[in-house]
C-alpha cells in the first residue's frame, strides 16, 4: 500500500480477495445437498429367517426390461442385507416382491433467495483530514441486497414395493418412497429411493418418515 501526494491512501486492487471469493463460491457449490424422501410402510413381516424371494415387475410391460432388472438388483441387495435369500426361480421362492417406480409430470416451484449484507473498503488512509489524526478505513461501502424471487422445475418420483407370501398371496409388506427433486433421471433417483425405503426396514407399520440420504461423493 502507498500514499498519494495528498496524504490519502491510493485504493489498491484486491486480486487475493477476488480469488478468495471465487474459491468460496466453488466450495459452496460443491456442498452436496442430501437426497430427501418421504417413506410410508405397512407391514406384518416376521423377523427374517433366510426366506427365499424373487422380484417381479408390478407392471407386466417391465417384465423383460433391462432397466427394471437393474433397479431390481438394488432391491435384491437391500433384502439380502436384511437376511433374506434370492431364489433361483418363482417355484422355489417363499416370498414374491413386486416393484414399481416412475416420475410424474414436471411442476414449477417458486422460491426466494434472502438478501445479504455487503461491506467493502479501499485500504487504510487518513480519513478526510480537517485536522483529524490517526488512521481509518478509506472509501468504505455497505448495504443490504434485497431478496430475489425465482422459479424452477421439479419432478415428483416414487418407488413402491410389496412383499407377499408365495403360498397364499397375502401381503406382508407394503412400502412407498417418494421425493420431489429437480432431476427426472430414473437411474439417479431409483437407487436413492431404494436406499430410503430400506432405511430402518421394515419400520413401524403405518408410520411415515422423512428420510435423508447423504449425497455420494
């Protein structure tokens, strides 16, 4: 920092401050938002004792879908972690698991960004003279930025699973996970809905929970 011939501080440029602001913005953008889902479950499941199961599509049109089989594998792994065993075929299965999933039509949502308080300065210098002594802030500015209203598109998504006894078709578990996000990408959504549905599985019958899934790095 240097002084001008008049004794006032010359206002310097602040490349370091600009770099710090850029880094801060990048770090804020990198902070991943948790995936949130609302989970409802109804169940009369006995404790697992190695029962065998198969997974079927609730919609017959998905029966031969590669996409469905990909999501079914995530459900299979979740059930195996609970102590169930995947069956070779329907005839050897004790439990039938039916799964459906989807994304609804887009909706517009309004939101606001809060205002902010900003402070800036040009450096150190003698403040305005007139016989005043000492040093002070030179060329300060401050103020509030007003709130900003904006709109964006969101998509409702869901995953439904029922587990029934193969012997008589009686349902033992009915579960639904649903979420509203800015993404309509099923390969992104379905694995997270599966994880939400099996958080605390099988859960208290008739209870609806809000589940947060930390975003994967």
